[in-house]
C-alpha cells in the first residue's frame, strides 16, 4: 500500500512573507538536525515533525488520469500474410497461440551449466535505518527513515555468445497508427531490426502491430541466423495508418504468454506508441488479472502527443520502465538499455515480507509511511513483489518508522530491540531453485537524559531517502504545474535541492536525484512544461521509484540530449550495449 503524506498548503497562494517564514522555519529545523546524533529520531531537515502525520492513499500520480473518448475507426481489410505465416488479427483472437518455436533442449542444458550466478553468494539482502541508536522521547512521536535493500553483484555478460546468459522471450507491440507516419515509423523499423543484433539462438522474438485493431505479424520464434532474415523482411513491410487502441495489442500478447508451449528464462513486453488511448489503462488492468505469468512491461512514448501519464501507469503494472522518446533517433539507445537489463537478469519472482517484531514495551513501533506503489499491506505485515532483478543492480524500498512517545525507563538489558524482521524469496531463472534470505533491523534505545557517545548516520540510507523524497517533490511540482502554479513548483524544487546540498558527503551520493531535480526545475517552467516537461517529470517519478530505465535529459533550448554518462540505474551490460549503439552512429563523439 502506497502511503503518502499530504503537504500542508502545498499549492496555496503563498506570499513572499510566507516563503520567508518557511525559510526561517527550515533554518530552525536544520539547527535541530545538527543535534541528530544526540536525538537521532527527529524528522529530517525541513520535514516538520507531526504527531499524527496525514496520509493519502492516492497512487504516485495523484489524481485519476484524464479520460479521452475512444475513437471509432473502420477496421482495415484483412491482408493475407506476406510470408505464408498464420497472421492473427483481433477478429481471430480465439486462434491457438501454441505455435511458438521450441527452445532446443541441448541449449537449455548447456545454459544451466554455463556461467552460473550464485544467488546465495552474490545477492545481499538487508534492512537498515538512518541511525542505529537514539533517544526515545516522552513528548512526541519521532520518525526514522529506513530501507529494505537488495543488491546483485555485477557479472560480465556477452550479448551474442550462446550459453553465457539467460534466454529471453521478447514481444514487441508496435503502434502503426497514422500519426506514426514518416520518421517515427522508419526509426522504429530500424530499431526493431537492430534488436536482432543483440539477440541469439537462446532468445525468441515476436512482432505485433496495432492501430484501431491489432495484428500478430509473427509467431514467437527463435532468433537464429535464418530467422533474423525472416524478421527483417517482416519489419520492412510495416506501414502506418489508422487509430490507436493499445488494448487490442496487449490482448494478443497476453494470450501468447499464456498459451505458448515453451517458456524461456526471462519474458518481457515492449510497448511503443505515440498516441493517446483513454481506455487503455483500465482495459489492460482487467486483462492482466487473467495472466498468470512472470514478465515485465516496458513502455516507449514518442513525441509531444503521447499520454506519458498513461504510459507510466502501464509500465508500473509490471514493474517496467518508461522511456520518453522526444528525439526518435535516440530510440535505439533506449531499446539497448531495456534489452541489456533483460539479458542480465539473475533472479526472478522476488517476494519480500516485512513484519514488525518489537516486543513490549516497544510493540507500538511500526512502519508509518512507505514510498512508491510497490508496497502492499496485510495486517501488520508489508509485502513487496518484483518480477526480476539484473546483475549489477539494486532495489531499495524506503520507509519511515514511527517511534511513539515513550514514558517508561529503558533498562540496560532492554536497550537492543529487534523492530523489523524481513524475509526474501527469489527464484533462480536458470534452474528454478528458490533461494530464501532472512535479515532484521535492531535499534539501540536510550533515555532522554543519557548520553550517546558515537552515532553516525548511514550515508546509503540518506541517499535512498533523498531519492524518494526528491521524487515526491518532482511529482508535487508536476501537480502544481497542472494548476498553472509553475513558480510554486520551482520553489518546491529549489527547497529540496538546498536540503540535499547542505551536507557535501550526502550530496556526493545523490548526484542522480540532484540532476533530476535540476532537470525538473527546467521542465516546470511555463515555456517548456507543455512541450516536454510534463512527460519528462512523469518519467522521473516512475523510473526513480522503480530504480530502472533512463531519465531523459533536455537542453535549455528543449533538445533531447544523448546520454554521455552512464544512466543512474544502468548496469555494466546496459552501459556496454548503449555505448555500442552510440558508437555505430555517424556523428558519434566519444565523451
């Protein structure tokens, strides 16, 4: 369950005097924060203490997405397959989808014995708090940031060498509506063909196009040398025309996932669209309830007219990333990032369970707030699920722990208190083995009149906490812009930047969110928000909570920039593949 505090008077008409008063208050909070080592469980600077913080159960995008009337288009006449295959359109949705090409058994056996990634040794799992020690106060409730952290060590992945990585089933859903005509559809076709260079015989590939209806162009086929030529021929025949009804394509894709005879180690869907479909989110949510498969859904939004909020909501249904493609010549680089994450997957079906375990008299210590939409609460337990994790990546789930006011006396033999227990279950995608890891969070408590000699903050927790707090501010700023309060949005962002940059050690670990906040300030100006800013800010919020994808960068003149530095959430394989794509371009200049 995603719980978010509702900022007081966030979008109210504040005068300059009120902003000055807020600044003075922030300075007072900072002075209190300097005493954090002695009273470590006070709120972080500029986040005022509240005995009973209000919460909102909205999703991370706030209000419901705008609904657009679904356009009705004349169905295109059925065209026989160019290559003799059984082409499936939505009229034929009851056709069997068990024509997927068999994964060679000898390949499967070889993969299980090659380049094995030991999850027990290379995957760490821990729960940490900003401080390990602190005083319990008898005057107010305190809030302590913490994280549940999973880190997978990196490993070298050779994209095209067989038996050196997991096999991937990849289904591409391609918008070929009339608005995709010209450079967009041509760049999509080039990129779909480019993907073949990164896939090998262990992988399977499928193409589905859609406009007002969807059409399955190919079965789910292995990417052998012979089939690569087949795919390239099919790709060249894709032409644009028609409306945009995304749910017709996902309907076919989900049936394909369910009815395929064979399953590869990793499965993913790439959705590419430049349009708007007001019915897509609700329709796909209903469709996905019937799909008992493990997969991710990555979305790619083109140009100025696509619905970025819808695209982020769709990718969040299956823990995917949203790629904002204002400049279509960068599409191949974003595809390389997404595919690199898939071929370096080392674990799937992650399940985390968190339980509050503090004994009396500390039993009221509970998680009071969580960040992101991946948390689910049942009773006194929290659950987090994640389809996949790649080598060289991390997943950090941020929470705040409420420490109620305490009027008793803390005895020496009751100082060390286990407040949270956590269990991780993860599946090895190669051999199917289930790995279980356990950890816990123990805090040391002191009375108000006692001295704490040494109590250093955890910089890693700081960095992850500011990642989500900064992301929360970006989303609040986007909502302010929706109300034409762009100047208020920029002040929110400025205040967050000041907080992070007050501590140089913390700021050095927060370069990613600092860059995002600076980009968000530019995006929230009145001149840029409607051009690209709203889409860029939606992308930041989604990707930062998921810790995946590539957040787009824009120049002051509104040009989308090429990624010259590794993206914040990219592992070595993704960086290598993106560099390979960039280096193949005629105007490439090494950084």
